[in-house]
């Protein structure tokens, strides 16, 4: 019985554990040595630009922590709202406690989902800011940044005609 209760108690911690935003430490763009640059020059530029990119986000740790705190509050609010709605619906069925428990569980899952999405958006924003600063620095030092391949779009046909209707589709008195 104790193992089952411990497992149930860990579910909220696992749900909230996914709601963390890490401060970026590495770029996600691919940099290559510029024309005429040695490997040692490239590595020196890379190290400098990583420091530069990190310096352009002095409040990244605070933003990540605020996002995590907001995620915790969102999950808690979802739990409370779910418990309230579940208790109200449970009272209609004659079992307030079970309704509140089911509602709280559903609210926690919903709140954790929303919180996780918001935290991921924060992490993506932080990484994007880091990548832009890093790429600008590397290009400014004569290195090159690899761009993803552009999508290829086929031109639509100039004219499309619908096929004719099948014989006997339209009634004709003649």
C-alpha cells in the first residue's frame, strides 16, 4: 500500500518537473570557419561569441526562474479549479469527495500541460535570443553561419478545369 501511495504522491512532482526553462549555454546554429580562417582563429571566435551571446542576456536566469514560478502557480490554479468543478459535479451525483479528487487530478493535468507549454515557449525565446547574438558576433568576426535549406515550392497549375459530369447526370427532356 505504501508503494502505491508513494507513486501517487510523485505524480504532481513529475508533472511540475517538466516545467523548467534552462538558460542557454550553447548555440543551436551551425557556424563554420570563414574563408582564410584557421581552426585556432575559429575556435577563439567561437569562445568569444559564446561569452558575448551570454552577456547579451543578463536577466536570463531571472526570466527562467519567473517562468518556473509561473508554471507552478498555473498548475496549482488548474488543480484548484478542477477540484472546485469536480466537487460541484460530484455533489450532483451525491459524492462530493470523489468528484473533487477526479476534478483535482484533471485540473493538475490540464494546468501542467498549459504550464509546460508556456515554459517551453520561454525556453525557445531565450535560445533564440542567444542564437541571434551568437550568429551576429560570428558573422561580424568573418565566420559563416550555415542556413537551413530553403523549402522548394512547386508552382500551382496555371489553369484547372473540373472534369465533365458523368453521362445522364443532368436530366434533359429532349
